[in-house]
């Protein structure tokens, strides 16, 4: 998924509690919503299991969506030409903190 599309959804949940962010993403219709929900759930589980944080007090403090590699595909066109289709990917980093 392109970073621009993911950033648009990530800005909705930045600074919210983990539970509130999950509810917002469950009702959102963008294609990036289930992916972000999964990443936030994983970050909360890591904070709970590895750091011993209280799950009810976790807040999404930072979400970074960075550009990753781009797959290039070619679509044949008339007169021996080709159109380039760029399938962009992104890296998502979520930081949760206990408030």
C-alpha cells in the first residue's frame, strides 16, 4: 500500500488511546485501516508482554509510515510500447507509551 494512503489513516489515530484507535479503525472504510489496526494491536501486545505495561493505559504516541521498495510491472500498449505500473510499498512503525 502506498505511504500516502497509509499516512492519511495514520493521522486519524495518532495521540489516541489504543482502544479508541482500534474503534476508529474498525469503523473506517479505507483499505489501510485493517493493516494499521493489526500493527497497533501487535505493538500493544509487545508492550504488555515484553515491558509489563498496563494495556488500559497505552496510548499511540508515534506512527511513522516510510517509503519502501517499489515493484515495477509493465503493461503492453500499442505500437510496441509499454506502460509502467508502480506498486509502492511502505514500512509502518508504531510506538505506544503508557500514560
